[in-house]
C-alpha cells in the first residue's frame, strides 16, 4: 500500500491524457456514463485543449497512447491483438499504432552490443551505421559484417526493463482495483490480461525469442512460392541484440515504386493472402502483425516479412476445425458447417443444428453473393463470432487474433489489387489443406499416428501393470486399515484421508494408462 500514491498519480496523469483526446470517450457514451465518471472526465479536460487526429494522423485513442509513452504504446499494440477485450473496431484502430520514437545515441548502442556479445563492435562489424528505426523497446541499425554482408542489428533500449517494470506495476494496480470494485468488468479478467501482456513484453525483451520465431517460420515457409523471411545471424544475436539479414526491398506501401519496378501487384496480393493462410492452417504459427510497414518486396519479386514481435498459434484441432469451416463457406455447405461447430464443441449440443445452419446461411449468402471485390473473409468471420454468441459459443482469443490479422491482411492485399477475389485466392490453400488432412491420405496418416500411439502404450504395458498391481496392493492395505478404524469406532473424518489417498492412487494409475 505504500506504493499506492505513486500508482494513483501516474494513472491519474494517464487518465487526463486520455480524457483530452475526446475521441477516446465519444460524447454519446459519456452522456450515458454515471455522474461521477462524467465529472471526472470534465475535470480532466480543464486546462487542456481537446485533441483529435493531430499526431501523425492517428485516431484519438492511438494518439493518446502515443502521448503517454513507450509502455502505453506497447499496451495499445497488445490490445490490438485482443478484440475480445476492446472490440474489433478498436483493435483495428490500434493496429495503426507503430511506436516510432526518438532513437538513443549510436555510441550507447555500440556499448550495449559489445557488452552483450562479449567482443568489441569493431571485431563484429566492419560498419555500424546510425539508427534507421526506433521503437519503444529497441532500435535498428544498418551494419555491415567483415565479410561484406549487410545486416540489420536490433538493440534493446538501455534500462527498458526497469521502465516497463514500473509501468506494469501501475497496470496491475489498476487491474486489481477494477476487479475489486467494478463487478461487470470481472468477466474480462483484467489481472489475467495484464499477466498475459507481461509475458508478451518479456518475450519481446528477449530478442532470442524473436530470432527463434524467425527461424521457425523460415523453416515452415522455405518452399512457399514468393514468400520468405530474413535469415538470423545467430553468432551476433543474444538476449539484447538481434542480427538478421538486411532486406533491401521496396515497402509494400509504395505502390508507385512497385509499379515502376514492374512487380505484378495482383500476384503480390494473392501471395499476401495465401502466405497468411498457409501459416495459420498448415503451420499453426502465424505472423500476427502483417501490416504494410512489416512487408517488403525484394528485387526478384518475393514478399519478405520482418518483425516477428507479435505472433499467434493455433492447435492442430483449431486448424482442422477452421479449415473445414472456411471450406464449407467457400462451397456453401451450411449444414456441414453447422455440424463442424457442434462436433468441435463450439456450440453446445442443446441448440438445434438446423437453426444454426440457417444462421450460417444468413451470414454466408449475403456475403458470398456480392461482387468478388466486396467480399471480406475477416468481416464474415466477425459476423460468425457475433452469431455464435447467440448460440453460447465461448470466446476464443486466439481465433479472434486470427480474425483481426485476417482483416489487416485483406486490407493490405486490396491496396495492391482493389478487385481482389478473396475466395479465389484462398480456395487453393484451403482445398489443399482439406485434401491433405481430411481426405483419404490424411485419414490414413491419422490412423498410422493412432497405431503408433497404441504401440507406445503396449511397450509400456509391463510398467503400467506393475504400477497397477502396486496401486491395488496399496488400496487393499488401506481398505484393511479402514476396517480396523471402523472397528475402533473412528468417524468419517478420520477415514477421509485414506479415501483421498485411494483416489490419488487411482488417478495415478489412470494417468499411466492414458499416457
């Protein structure tokens, strides 16, 4: 509690900044807020000029977070991945929040590199250039190795861990107050949200994690047509330093430059869509920040993705379900689409499957019946999530992250090809996944995996039988002890520990069998 005044003062300052950006709390919503909330906002705005889209063209919420500094920018970027908390509209709004901040001195960056890599900078790099990009956690320098390779060197800001630790403590303080005093917000689990953000930021502050993500995704996509990632230089990478191949490409946002260089924009649009779908459906590991600032086109026309600070994962089960759901929408098989939702447990069995199929048709037909360039897979999935809420489908944050990223990817692709036929682009990838995993070959492969699992269980059978025999003997000994206790007139409270131990032994025996 001794630290509470500090938390309150810093949070009050943040509240004042948010209140000054009037678009954060629209007047229509403020009019419906409780009296104390209205008074607090009005008071916060005293002495400050209301601000709107004046900071680099950002929306009011993004501009407010940018004003508040690095940790709040990172909070906004994190909330952009959680449309289940802030809503899809706000999540998309926050994707514009790219933390462009003043750089720290190059000499300081060199000191960090030398300390982290254990060698003088001159022994590691022939050239160490000034910063070319600076963000809330790190900045990037263009450098050259002694063998002439151009590389990008990402260096963490000095003292960044301490700054984020202090601000995270403020976020925790606010989250605990919200959970204690505002009952309606408890369902959003504010403390758990901050815990998740803390894990995300800690991963970002260990640049080896980003290097590992780059390496994993590069392996997954090495045979994908027209897509690649920069290679990691592991000998010049550590917790606070990440060195990768320098990408000398054209930003995907520079349409005129792409056209001048003769790149096929329609093919690039298809590559953006198909690369994302391969990552989600085939690999279950996707780049969750595929905005134009993180995408380049190299000289041979490959799409190159950088900055894997934000990624998402889908389990094999989720991939199978969503591939089939997408394919059912593509083929307009609404009955099978409904069955998949029920089989996956997304929709509770007490609902009527025919009514749910009808609801899916109401989503699909108006969308699929429109001109190709007006069809949005992200919007379709958004309508699907809203409909499934009526059928008691629980929120799945990882699926919402996939949907939000799909909306961003669609927007990027349509800047390249305004007449993009999304379903034509998506269909080959989705169909290939369906045929590979749910066709005859996929079923045979699953049968082989099941057989292998059964074989492993048989190899462990002697061990399981031995454990089972020991468990049975222990149960028999406890039963005799229980009878003795009963004869001595002990009550149920004295017998309870024996039954708890018996249940634990049974659970252990079952666990051995199941594994």
